[in-house]
C-alpha cells in the first residue's frame, strides 16, 4: 500500500468523509448497547449502590483522554520528523476531543467522588495529573493557534505535546506510586474484580467513546483541511459553484 | 442528594458537552466553506 497517497490532504479529505459516518453509526450502536447493559443488566453495587454506574462513562473517558493524547503526540512526532502537513492537522483535530474527554473524566469523577469519598475534589495524584492533562490539551490548542503561520504553530504545539507525554505514566501509575484517595484499577490484563455485566457495559461504552472520537477527529480534520487548503483548486471546487 | 442527581449530572453534562462539540464543528465547517466561497467570489470579481 502506498501510504504517501493517503498523506495527501486531498485524498485524505475524501477518505475521512467516507469513513467518519460509519464511526458515528458504530458509536451510537455501542453506546445504546453499553447504556442498556449498564443501566438494565448490570446489578447494583453492594457498597456504592446505584451511583457506581457513573463508571460506565468516567472510566472510558479517562482511558480515552490518555489514549488520544498519546496519538496526538505521535502525530506531532511524525509531523516534526517528516514535516508532513496531514500529521500536524490530525494532531490539531484530536486535541479538542481529547480535551473534551479529559473534562468528562474530571467532571464525572467529581460526581462519583462526592457520594463515595465525601468530596467533589481532592488534590490527589491521579486527579491532579488528569487536570494537568486538561491544561496540556488547552496549551496545545492555544499554542497551535498562536502563530500567524500555521506551520510554526504546528511545530510549537507538536513539541509541547511530546514534552507532555511524560504526564501519561504519571496519571496511569499515580495510584501505585502514591497513597491516593482515588482507588486502583479494577480492570487489568490479569483480570478484573468486577461483575461481568459491569465489565461488559464499561467495554461497550469504551468502544462507543473510541468510535465517537475517531468520527469526530476525521470530521474535524476535514474542516481543518478546508481552512488550510482554502486556496487550492480542489478545495475551491468543493464549495458551491460561483 | 440521591443517586439520580449524581448520575444525571454525570451523563447529562457528558451529553451536553458532546452535542456542543458536534455543533461547534458544524459551525466551523460551515464558516470554512463560506470563507472559501467569499474568497473565490472576490477573485472572480477582480
């Protein structure tokens, strides 16, 4: 397969337009299934009661917040190394959705924390490092748009995203490295301590979140391509006939 | 406060945030297309 063919914004614009709707369809299917299993099939938690059902949105959002940052930084690295326009545009496209899922993780965590720990917020290592991740996303977006020349913005933001990668292991291992209010992982590669229906709901919601993020990123990169390539003939031809 | 409040605040805020993201992206795309049309029209006039 000739990957350089897909690295062209013109080719990728059409490809992203074709695949994005399918990601949204899959997201809707997985979300419907996840909400059904999470609210109808999964039993009430013995300790936390019904409020534990926040995890079906909190945990997938937290996973995705870290994963999207990693992908964004990888695109940043590709853009810096090979000076590819499309990689920089993809990094820009991922940042708002990453910030959104980081916000959702923090917000839902607060509304899970209040009834279970007695507080909406604590300056605990997991929560603080997740908040730092949100600021890294904001910093990336601000830096990318701070320059008149978008290529300079791409390079500065890519560099910030690479520096920020150091925060990801801190978020992930914070519950092991420090004595935190936030509990450790209930799911790992070794197994899970959760009821199978709870795990199924969480995995379905995680799949829904991933599909949504993919759909949004492909849709957003199309808008970015339109903005950045507005003077090219093929983009002009897309707009309504003069 | 009962559990319905915490669940509604969590899922409700997430739903609002997702809908807002979709609307903002549609606005951004429409604005980009409008700008392309305006630039093209200006060049045609010149």
